[in-house]
C-alpha cells in the first residue's frame, strides 16, 4: 500500500553502491522515485486510507514518513573512496598553506553542534546541502567564511573593541558599499573552502529534524494557535565533534602600514567571537554551526626560506611568545554595571574583558579573590598574561601556576 522509493540508476550501477560519495547519492543518484511510476520525492502521496481504523492510519502514515526519511539517511555514509578523497583534499590544503609561511593563518577546531550549509539549494526534499562538485564532499565555501568573519568584526566594532574600525574592516575584506566602480578593490584576506572531517564520529553525515509548529502563521498569515499539525522537516548535517580547518592567506601589499602587524590579532579575535556568538553555515540562530574556541597556528616557513622579516610582517602574537607578556603584579578592576574586567600594570591597561570570558576569569581566581574583587571592585597583585591588541592590550587570563 505504501509507495516504495528507489533511485533512478542505469542497470550497470548497482542499487546499493556503498562506495559513492554523499554528494553523488544526494544529487545524481538520490532515492526519490516511487517504484514503477516516476513521481518525485516531494510529490509522493499516500493512497486513500480514510476507510481504515485510526490506529492503522497512523501506522501507515508513520511508515510512509519513515521511508521518505530513510531515503535521506541513505546519503549519510561515506565510503572508503570518499574518505580517502577527503584525506587527500585536506592534506593538499595543508601542503599549499605551508607554502605561504608567515602570510598564512590557520585554525583547527571541532564543532560543538551539528553543522548545515546550502539548505537553500534546490533539491527534491526542498532542503539542499552544499557538496563540492565533482568530489561529492560536504564543504563550507570560503566566501561563507569571509562573510561570517566580516559580520563578526562588525559586531566587535559595534561593541567598541579597540582596533575594529571601518578602515580596518574594509582593508581586510574589501569595501562593502561601492559608490563608484573605480572604488572597488579586493581585501587583503583570502579565505579557503573548509572541508569538515566527520571520520572521528562515525565517518558519516546525520539527518536532523526541525518541526515548525506555526506554519500557517508564518506562511499563510493566520493567527498562531496550538491546534495546528506540525510538519517535521528533515535535512542533512555534519555531526557535532567533527573537525574543521580554517585557512586564511594575507596579501600584505593591500594593507595600510598600521595593519601590517595587527591583522592576525584582529582575525583571531574575530574567529573567537564567531565561534562563541555567530556560528557558521545555516540555522545558526537555533544553535547550529557552533565551534570550539582554539589557538591559531602559524604556517610553517616555505621551502624557499621565506621569513616574517622578509615579508615585512611579524610572527603571529598567538604563535610567538615574544609578543605576549606576563604582568606579574597587575591590578584587576571590575565594572559592576557591565561585569567587565580589565587589568592594569605600570601605566598600561588591557581592553575590558566581557562576559562570558570575564566570568571565566573570576572563576579562575577562586572564591576568596573573586569575592574580594566583587566587593571592592579591584584586586591587586594578580599575575596575568596579555598580548598586543592594536594600540592597547588584550587580557588572555591568569598566568598558569
């Protein structure tokens, strides 16, 4: 009674080709036809079951939806050849990245939530996914990374953080608003595509479900109410705990002198903000695309012997101990209205540390010192680690014991 769904495959291709990449299963060989009559996946309908008992009708509806979701589940596994291709692509990126020496900036992190992208692409299930052709591998386009990082810097600018100005953002990313064609120019930063590696969490994608409860309100301008019929929406995602490698290359000739030694610091702060507050990919407003914050990695020098001095750049403050400092007897100050914490030492001060980082710092102080800071609004004799941030300093945390 329930229509079965099959893939429209030539006879020479087995129906169960376990070594195919997920993107090939999702696009060219998707299981979305009703057996015997080529009706698209989204148009597949149940036969008339009104004459059946309610329990039997519910059982049939449940099985029908399960078959449709099973078609999407067939996309998730990554065969051996797809895994090998993913390893090769990521290794090729790493080798090319090392060629850029101090001009490269790399972050390796793991996702703390499922990741989805390309959901607006056309597909029979009405929720697409971004696969790189012809590999069929899931990926996040470099243009998407660039957009998120630009938004992150703009948010930091709106919050008043030092160093994030219109001039700096336009120099790094290119002008957003162009009045005349001759004003158009590329930014100094080039962002590479990101290929997530789900191998450590089962080596496959996952099917996520979101259930809109007020479709009539959002789509038909009806009054919202609780008696509607929610329609579960299935879509593909890369599972949480997958590895993501972000690669950025700087073209220093496009930067003003003031940013020659500061672009890494600004970029690191933007990544940190994006990981904590913005997210990558689709459905970030409901928690998808969150990443774990990590330290940046500098590219290793190229075979040609390029060095930071030869390129006119200093090594990354994140990767260079000489750029970071320890203030052995700093004074911490607390803003009771905002909860922000700053450090002061020998006439120098850090930019205010905002929540949740400020909360983490107070926790690290321990109960006694945290209570004293809360009561007196200052705490003296604290050893902290800092690093340059534009013309000021960034508070990294307490000095490890």
